[in-house]
C-alpha cells in the first residue's frame, strides 16, 4: 500500500476532498443549516454536565441559601471568592453580607460547588461573562443570585451523583 | 535575486559543491524561527545558522509559557492543583489529571474502585485521540496540507464534545479527583461515544488517504528528523517518538496502571525513527485507543466511582447535607486538604507525547512540599537541535511538528 | 507504608530485588537506601554521582539507559530525619494549620545543620523496566554537583532547569544557563525562600533602538 503509484495516491486524495465537497454541497442544497452556529442568534446545545459560571442559589423567599461558611472561599484555587459573613435572625442565623466573585480570575473549575455543604453555589449554564472593564468582571451578591428553579438542570445533574 | 555572484560564469553549477562553497563563501545567515511563527504551534524560538538551505548550527529556546506550575503547586492543597494540571498539556487534559491524581493516590495508598478506573481510561483515551488528531492535523497544515487539518480538527471537536458530556468542560476538564472522578458518566454515553468516535475515525481515515501515500507529504517526512534508537533513549525521549524508533516502551504496557493490564491492545512501533514513522505510529494508535474505549464500555462494572477513603476523598454530597460526621469531614478536608503521609513518590502514566511523571514530596501536610512534573514534551524537545542540525531548513517544520511540543507542558 | 518508622535499617530479606542488585554493584557508594510506596531510592554522595551513574548505566543487569528526570528538592527548615520522624510531621501540620489561607508574605523557616538541597535523578531501563531514584544531598554554601550530561545527553536541559529553579551548579555542564527565565532574573524561584509573589527589578531594555524616543501610543 505504501508503495502505491504516487499519481494514484494524489488522485485518491483528490477524490476524498471532492467527496466531502459534494456531500456538503448536497446537504447545503437540502437546507442543512448546521455548518456554523451563528452565535448570538443560535446557541450550541450544551450537555447537562456543562460547568458555566458559578452562581448563588436564590431560594423562593428571595434570599440566598448560602450560610457564609466560607468553604468555597477555602476551596477556590484562585482565591477569587470574597465573603464577609453577618448574622441574621433567620433560621440559619448567618448570611453573607458581601459575596463577590472575581470572574476575571475564576476558571470555572467547579471546586467551590463541590465544597459547598449547602448546595448554595452551583455552576450555572451561563458562560457569557464578558465585560468592558475589570470592575465589570467583579460580580457581587445581587448579580450572582439566580432563582433555584432556573438551575434545575444543574441541580438534577448534581443530585444524580449524590451517593456515588 | 539580484545576487551578482549568481551570474558569475566561473561559478560551477553543480557537482563540485565544496568548491562552490569555497568560492562563494559568505558568512552563514542567522535566522530567528519563532517565537511566534505560524509553524511553531507552541511558542519556541529556534535560532538557525544557514548555509544556503542547510542548517549548520541551531539553538532551541523554550520557556515562553513558563507559569510557575511547580511553585504554584507548593502553595495549594493537593486537590487545588488538579485544575492546574489541565493546563499542562492542554490538548489532552484528562491524561494530566489522571497522572497527577494517581501520583497523589500512590502517596496516600488509596485503591480506587474499578468503575472509576474504567472511567479514567475512557476519559484518558478520548483525550489521547484528540491529542493525536490535533498533532497530525497541525503538522500536516504546517506542510501546507490544509484539508486534513480541517477533517482532523472536526474529529477533535467530536472528541471534545464527548469530554464535554463527560465532565462539563472541553479543555479545562478538572475531571479526575484524588480517589475518584468528579462525576459518573451520563446516561446513554456509551452509544453517544461510540457513534462519535466512529464518525471521527472516518475523518481520520480520510486524512489518512490524503496524507499517507501523498508523495509530497512522504518526501518531506521520510528520512527527516532521524535520531538513532540509542540516541533517543539517551536523550530521554519517550512516547510515539521513541516507539517510532522501534523501542516498544509504552508505560501502559510495561508498567500497567489503571485497567490497562486487562485490556487487549497493541503497541505500534516503527522502524526508521524518522518523522514519517512517528506519524504512522500516531495514526496506528488512534484505532487502538478506540478499541480500548469500546472494551472499557463492555467491561464497565457498576458500583461507586469514588474511593471510600475519609482521609482524602470528600464525602458524598448526599451525606454531607444530612449527617454531622460527614459535614465535619467535609470541613476538615476542604480547609486542610487531606493530610498526606510523609514520603516521596514518582508515578508515571503514558500521556499522548510520552511518559508523564509526577514526583511528589510530602512533608506530612495537606500541601505538597514539592510537586515535580516530568513533562514528555520537555525531554522530547531537547534533542531537536541535534535532529535539525545538518539537515535542510524545510525539515525543521515536520520535525518540530512530530515532536508535538505543547508549550504548557514543556514550559510549565 | 506503615513500615516507614523502621525504614532506616531494613532487614535483609525485606530488600527488593532491584535494590539488592544495585547495592551489590555499587557497594559502599550507596550511603542509604529505602524502599517505600513502591519506589526504590538510593542516596549517594555527590562526589560519587558520576561513578555511580556510570555503573548504573553500563552494568548489563541494571542498564539504566533512560534518564527520566533531574530535579532538586529544597529541604529548608526540615531536619535530616524528615521522613521518619513523626514529630516533624506533627510540627509541619501544626504550622500549616496556623498559616493564614492567603499567605503572600514569606515566613522563613529556621535553617538546620544538614545539607539544604537534594538533587534527585529518576532512572529507568528500557530493557529491564525498573525505576530507581538516586538522591544526592548538596549543601547550601556550595551548591555544586558533577553533571551527568556526558552519560545521558538528555540531562542537558533537565540540569539547566534545575539550575534555573534552584541555583544548583552542575560542574562540567556544556552550557549552564537559565532555561525558562531570563538571564537578569534575581534569585531562584523554586527555592523555599523565594516568595511566590516575589517581585523582580524592572529591566531596562538595552537592545537596538533603546535610545530612541518612545513613540506615543
Ligand atoms: S469555579 Fe473554581 S475558580 Fe471559580 S469560584 Fe469556583 S472554585 Fe473558584
Ligand atoms: S460553601 Fe456554600 S454555604 Fe459556604 S459560603 Fe460558600 S456558597 Fe455559602
């Protein structure tokens, strides 16, 4: 095989690329649209495992589930989470007064989510976090809160692995 | 072009090259190749001295992507360094995860459950497929064969889709944990994976038809970048490059780790130790990886994917939420990182480019005292200067491409 | 792993076959040996490293022809019996617990009397497939060791990297320069007394065109 006629080899190579061209052409004629994803209008279908940006879970009463235990802060390899805890008279007694994530440093590794003992910080499906300034990539607690029912894909995915 | 000596009638045309050199001698031309040359897919600077087209002296400089991986590892807990290992060889990140975690497990003496081992092999072989496809595609593109690049990149995308479904990220996988993996594979992954891999393999087959018998490609690959098997070993070269020289040194075979001992696979070896054999060895490893993945799916046992080892593996989430002991354990493990025994271990895995070893020295705390990565690209790059000196300028590109130097791993 | 405590003087039958072979060949060159966590390790004095390396490479039964890795360890502040002394382990853990999480400043541990560095070689054989670790202690005031580039040319870059990171000078190395960092870099970053957030003096550009006035952006 390796000593085949060079001319033949070139012709068979040409045939390969011609076949690809014809196949794509016929698909295009039949209206196949998925040659490219036109980004802002179309989105890729992401698998349920997708790790997007970390967000805080907002419970139905509008408050965060986080109890400011600080485990995510410890676990974060890039130390991009800042938490200032405070006390409240609610049932859980503690809440984060300040909860900032520096998205410029965050690498979407998911260790904060894995460390959290309350399922209060989860990786959302949000991956578009570009901003015009460095200050814009500092996300505060109010920006990070996402209602719990919008995070269903991720929490379902996590719960699948609960008992492992 | 307007060189007056070219028109000198006394200059011999060919046949007496030495005399021509004597008569037309000019000092060698110094050429800086890189650091950001389109053909150096990884920032590396090669300084070449050229006599005409011939390389008479060369020097390779690496280090443009040095990020202090080892220093960074010394200040992080064992589990915090796993995401950093993704960034070593960014074209096959799961293999790096596996290498690091297995070294730490060896230090702790953890035995991982079989399902976890199989999942690691599946993830690792997917990464290897992606890495080989990228390597072949990029090298072909550097030799101006652009079409195979398109096919192989599409194949790599299919592999990355699988990695994405497995662990939630395409490149920054962070898949393997010390004593387990981050998540079990999703439902229906087997069918999805085999379909995707077969689709990618047809693309590889197309690229194979375009490249393997192509006379231009063969002329540029065959016989270039030669290094004798003895030299390869002496220079510390491992991986497909060493196997292309006929030395069947594959860690998966010689020191079977995970479940490689149970799998049925071949170690392709070359004989000429040139770039073309390196290409052929990589091409031959692609179907092997596919067969390994299929075997793993067939043999995949049930059961947990994480070791039940409270010293280092974080407790299962379901129990952390409901039970006090596990909650305390979680707090201890996150804030102290799992206290390792004192000692030092070296563990090597077969990464896509060769032997990837991690040498970890522990002083008994949750952070490594030293975490050394024995990067295959680094050792494979070191004889580059020897391989290209004396050859043609045009041979630098295929030789460099077949080393598959990955900046993140070489410069760490 | 539980046998670490009595690892200092292993009983003869416990010796793994590779270590036995190595000790038979090298004799008194081997200062110390240990087999733990499945790895075999010997210590040799740095004056003997070339001799030991040549014997390890050329002996047909050992045939360590593939030099996997050369690196160094900085044992700053760790006592000699670092690996066997459980008290040290406790102290280390306690000091790690005391450290604040985000420690950017440098706390220098006290220096002990023992040699500060160790140069570590990992060798393997493509014929016999065994792996051996060779360690040489190197003191801080004279961080030199003979180079093994003459035996394994692949040691060239590995030794350059070790020099770059730890400042250990390899005598007889053909071209001992920094490999990752620039020539003007002050200090050696993997030494324990180099702060992770250490700053470097700004280098003036001296190349061609340095004198020309800067173009406005
Ligand atoms: S995803 Fe990783 S880097 Fe980002 S905040 Fe969580 S732990 Fe930190
Ligand atoms: S780990 Fe969870 S509960 Fe604790 S501070 Fe972080 S988000 Fe809040």
